[in-house]
């Protein structure tokens, strides 16, 4: 008994049509890609030969113009690469200068009590504005050539510190500070 083939014929013809279309496009491009040496090899100096020479001059001028443009593009891309490297170098230098200029000190807030602590050599609780001023002065003495920057580290768990945060800000109002707040809207 004769069975119907399981595969469709179109599965074979669709890729074949794509290949044939590609070959036809290449066939159409052949006269454009033809080299000038093969056209001048015919040796006849008729009107067709003069037109071929004129076409060759135009093609040469176009080729020369394209080469100049490609040289300019390469030169500008090299300049762009140089500028990119210079910008990256400036960024790294800025970071290094900032690291040399700033002394960052982290102030932690206890999640359970809301108390403020500084972890230097040993953990010190900051209970009042006087303690805060004394900490600022001590840090300025330890790093006289650097600018002191205090970073308040808010705990990641909810705590009763929101009402105390304004008080802490007043204590450190005379120096640069930042707040690492995980609950802030971004």
C-alpha cells in the first residue's frame, strides 16, 4: 500500500527559494563589482570604451573620496577612544583625590533602643550633643588634613529612632553628614 509522505514539500522549497533569491541578487550585482582591468582588456576604443574609461574615472574619484572619509572616520574613532580613556583616567583620579580628601566615619543607630554609637577603636555611645561635639573634635585631630564626613547607618529593621533622628541631625549640624536610610523613597 502507498503511504502519504510525512514531510511536507514546502519544508524543502522555502529554503531553496531563499537560496535562489540570494544567487539572483549576486547575479544582478556582478556588473557593478566587475574590475576595471577586465573592461579595459577588450582593447576597443569605441564610444563604449570611452564611456567605460569615463566611468572608471568617476569610480576612481568615488573610491578616493570614500577612502578619505574612511580615514577621517578612523581618525575620529581613535580620537573618541583617546577621549574615552582620558575621561576614565580623570574619573579614577577624582575618586582617588576624594578618598585622600575625605575621612568617612560611620555612626550606627541601635535597632532596639535607637541609641547612637560610633565604632572606632572601641564602641562609643553618643548620648548628648556634647558627646557629639567631642567626637567631631577628636576626629578632626586624628585626620587634620582630611575633611570629616559622618554617615548615619539606620538599622534595616524598624526601630523607634525616627523621632530621634532630628535630634541627631542637630548634634552634627556643623559638619558634613549623610544618612543611609533603607526606608527612603527612591
